[in-house]
């Protein structure tokens, strides 16, 4: 796709934001080793995934940004806007106590609620089908403020020229990274300042396991694993369409295989594996079947077989020899196997067709855009407004929140003079 100055500028601004998140994650990872936390190697893989993702975003592959302009621009704006939301919510006290359930608490209620959230990740797949409509919506805006000519040229290219499967995967990566930022904000606040109020605080309290206290939750491992897998598959796939099928298979096998194995195992699991008493035969069988069905739909029978084997292996065998959670292992192993599989012709035979929704519904001449005249519709205006906002925010943060910033990036609780 055409790469202009705005594309480069916002891509590396986005990369810079993600690097700051990595630096904020390091003290937590280091502390998990000092405390010999059971999730310490999961945290290593988590931050390793994110470092690799940042490197791949910083080095565009085949002249294509994995998160193309204007979506890297939207990420920068979203990240800043979300920080404002978090700061505003901090001003409101959260003194409400959770209502106690009368009588004995339902068994594994937290686990049922936790696994239900897994299926929300499947909503990202819906976004893939609407990639064209999202670009179309952005393109058809008239008289925008600080939306420059390159902005519309890029959106035009993405909407009417670029392969929509490439854009769909790019939007999935954008959604994964954006979701990761939202969840990581909540985790960092919970770990560093548990007394303050912040978005999703109650959700974290209701769904985190005891093993996830004082460390990153498993949902971060899953989202980072999906993002890493999507990029890995996209880079090594022979065509964007094959990459799409493989990404969909990876996500669905990981979500539904793990979810059904856990839910069925806890609800109906009566027979435990002799060599692994924590897992039930019923849960493993149903999880394997779910993995096969998801793989069969998007990759074919061979993909279904791989999905079944991977789910069973990460459910009962790998926990015995690995300290990594299935939220990390499932997408990682699946993506590596699918990358190998897609190098051979005719091995991927999906039974569904992932099309381009709404493509060619509206004729190009019917769409007209009008950029703002004068300084307000120029790239220097964008730099001035966003740059000045960033500088002012940093000055305020350093003046009034220096101790919190030091704790965030160093883990130290020492008071600054």
C-alpha cells in the first residue's frame, strides 16, 4: 500500500506507546521471579510475545504495515482517550462491597463466569467481515477536522484496491492490540495501586484465580497469543485468504476447545485421568471434539485433526512437562503447525467461504470526501495538536504523579523528593 509520512509517523508513535507498556510490564515480570511465582514463565512468554509484536510492527513487512494508516492513527487517539477515561474514573470512589450470596456459593461459579468471557474473543471475527464497511464509513465522512488528504487516500486504497482479507487481518491485529492495552491498564492499576478505582476493577476481582494474584491474568496471555499468532500466520502465508482461514481456525480452536473442556469437565467430569487427576476424561474428550470441529470448518479435516490433538495435548499432557498455560500454548502451537501446513498446496480445504461483506455494493463515484481547507486539514496541524497535548500531559504527570510513574516503571515504592 502507499506509504506516506503520516503512515510512518503514526505507526512509530503507536510502536512508541507499546514500548512504554513493555517497560511498565518489566517490574511485574521481575517481581514474579523474585517471589518465585508459578506464573513467572507465562509472564516471560507474555512480554516476549509483545516484544516480537512491536518489532514486527516497527519493521513493515512487504511494504505493508500490519496495522495500516489510518488505523494506527486511531490506535494513538484511542490510547490517549482511554487514559483520560481511566483518570476520570479514578476520581470516583468505589466503596461498594460485593453482595454476599446467601447460603453456599455455587461450585466453580468464578470459573464458569471466567470461561464465558472467552467467547467474547470470538466477536473479533465478526469485525473481520465488516472491514470493508468500517473503511467505507471512514471514507465517506465529509468535511472532517484534521483528517488530511493522505488519510483519505489511504482509506480509499484500503477500501477499493487492497485485498480485503489483508485489511481484515490488520483490523483483527488492531483489535487485539487495542484490547490488550485496555486490559493491561486495568492489570497495572490493580497490581500497583489496588486502592484506586479503575475500569473493569470488579471484573478482575470476580474472575481472577488465586494463582493470578500479584501477577498478570491469563486473559492477557490469550490476547497477546492471538495477536502474535495472527502476525506470524500473516507473514508466512502464501495468500491473504489462506492466512484468514488459518487465523480464524487458531482463534476458534483456542477459544472453544479450552472453554468446552473446562466447562464440561467441571460440570459433568466424573472420571479423572489416572496420571493427571486435575483433568477429567469427559472435559478432555469434549474439548478435543470442539477443537476438531473448529479446525475442520476453517482448515479442513487435517486442520481439525491438528486442533483436536493440540487441545488434548495442552489439556492433559503438556501441563506435566511445561509451566506455560494453555492460553499461551494453544495459539502458539496451532499457528506454528498451520504455518507449516499452509506451505503445501491443497492441504487447506475449508468448508466455509469467508467473503468480502458489502464489497462493490456502493460505486466509487458516489463517494466524495472534502478535507478541511487551510491549516486545520494539514499534517502539521495534526502534529501540533497531538504533540502539544502529549507534552502537556507529560509535564502534568511528572509534576503531580512522579512517584506513581517511578513505581510503574521500576517497581520501587521509594518516595521521590
